[in-house]
């Protein structure tokens, strides 16, 4: 075997292996990873309004409502949740308590 032929075969094999690794890594990167629609909704609700407004929106007894409570609300109210967030922005931002100054 001649060294030049062996070098050509090695380069060809290395190129095929690198191309295969590149294709597989691109396929892995785009394989449907990401949030579900309900998770996107829950994240949007929690970042767009105050915790007290979230409590009022999802009708939760807890302050702040848990992520699961917000996600459950999102699975029910998936259609038009952005409009409901906009409406919730008009709710009271903080609870009124007797010890707060007016």
C-alpha cells in the first residue's frame, strides 16, 4: 500500500465521519424541544403581571399561586389568554389590608 493512497482513504473516512456527526448534531438540535403551549402561557402570565394579579386571574387561594395552578388555568383558558392577561393588568396590583396606608 502506498502512503498517498492510505492518506486519501483516511481523509475520506474522516470526512464521512465528520459529516455524519454534523448531520446528527443538527438533527438533535432541532428535534422538537421546547415548551408546550400551556407552559408558554404560564410563563407569560407569571412574567406579565404581579403575583396578586395572577392570584386574582387564576382564582387561587395561594399568594403567589404555584406554577402548576397557573399552568392548569392555562390549559383551560388557552384560547385568548393574552386578552385575559391584558384585562388582569387592570386588577389591583397589591392586596388591600387594614394596616396599609391609603
